[in-house]
C-alpha cells in the first residue's frame, strides 16, 4: 500500500462532491485529483483531511504522484456529455491508472459503470432495457465508452488488483442524485 488517502477521480461532479463529503464525514483522508479544483466547495477544501491535486488525465506523472499517496481509488470518471466521441477515452484512463497502481502497490479500485453494462446473471428489467437502448441511440459515444470500461476490467489479467465496477442508473435530479449517491456509497464502503 502506497499511502493513506482514498484517491478520487471525477471528484468535481455532483456525485464526486457527495463522495468527498462522505469520506471526510467518516474522517478518511481523501485526495481529489481533478482538472477543475475550483469546483470543490470551500467547506471541503478547508478540511485538513482533503488534499486536492490539479491535473488532467493525460498527465501520467501527476497521476502517478497521486496514486503514490493512496491506499485505494474510487473513480467516478465517465462521459459527461451525450456528444462524447465514440472512442475508448475513459477505458484508456484505466490503462494508465491500473499499471500505476501495480507500480505503487495500490491494490483496490472501484470504478463507475452504468446499467448499460450487462452481466449474465442480471435479472431482466424492461425499464433498464428501454433506458439502455435510448442511451445507445442518443448518446452512442458515451455508451461505447462505458462498454469499453467493462471490457477493460473484465479482461484485466492482473491478480494484484482487486477491482469493482459499480453500476449506477439515473443521477439526473438533485433528489435522485443524493439517493443514488448514497446507494453507491453504501456499496463503496462495503468494499473498502
Ligand atoms: N447524471 C446521470 O444521470 C448519470 C447516469 C449514469 C452515469 N453517470 C456518470 O456518473 C458520473 C458522476 O456523475 P456526475 O453527475 O457527478 O458527473 P459529472 O458532473 O458529469 O462529472 C463527471 C466528473 O468526471 C470528470 N471528468 C469527466 N470527463 C473527464 C475527462 N475527460 N478528464 C478528466 N475528468 C473528467 C469531471 O471533471 P470536470 O468537473 O473537470 O468536468 C467530473 O469530475 C459521471 O461519470 C457520469 O458519466 C451519470
């Protein structure tokens, strides 16, 4: 294990800020690696348990430095826009992060996925199937990226990394966001 902090990627969206708030409430040292630190509210940045590091996801050296201070990673990275190009940008971030975890002996990562990711033991759900199809049609780049994350982790051949991809549904409204984020947090803290 490299350091004491829980490293959060994607910390500056509403779910990320909720997560940081929860980590600090639980007195867990946290490190937010983000490209827009000013999005993190002052009541969080003033907490001595939180370190904020500015950087983007192409800066391997800065990401390495952040991972070196961490004991586990929670990533809420995902496409923010329906206009996301049909590429593997977000899976590629894990292609940077995971080898650095190995290098720094950080063995635990929880990464955001969505209900577009199917598993053979999933129960059938009409609303989920409709939502998934809709996203595939109206936000095909985001859909493609999410499936690329699933593909990356399911084919990861690295026994030193314990990974969980947790799948979220709709985080759209403020009330839903809080409720969904709480559910995610429950899952996250069960795994930490
Ligand atoms: N809203 C929904 O209904 C919904 C549903 C399913 C899944 N999700 C996923 O849930 C996650 C959290 O939701 P949210 O509403 O809190 O997210 P959000 O407002 O879209 O924020 C996403 C976070 O990821 C960061 N990010 C996105 N693209 C990045 C890139 N290319 N490089 C570096 N950082 C990047 C953002 O940084 P910046 O602040 O710098 O942009 C932000 O911290 C998102 O990944 C989203 O894809 C959302």
